[in-house]
C-alpha cells in the first residue's frame, strides 16, 4: 500500500497515512484538539526498498577488484588471467 502525506489546514500538523489507492483520501485532522480539514501533499515518492533474505548475491553488481570465486584460473594472490 502506498504512503500518503497530509497536512492540516488549521493547525499545520503533518502526518503520513497508509491506505490503498482506491480508498477515499483522509479529510479530517487526527489531532485530538483539532478538527480541521487536511490536504494531501505531493511528494517525490520513495524508491523501491528490498528487504529480507529472498535476494541472491548475483542480484547485485559485482564489486570491482574482487576475484571471481568460480574462476578456476585465478591465483591465490587474487589475479585472474581471464
């Protein structure tokens, strides 16, 4: 679900809310002493974040200068003839 940022027009309280794209946007401030209307803010969004153990070492770019462990012609000094 996407994260939406809101700001209250009365008290200027800024907060984030998680809800589906098809859900109605929030209209009232969640602060207990305020009952003002809120407006949805436009943000730059967030990039994709990969968390967890479901990703492989080969999913990421190989670091330069590290020998390939699958290469049979690499010497123990770390130089590779391929």
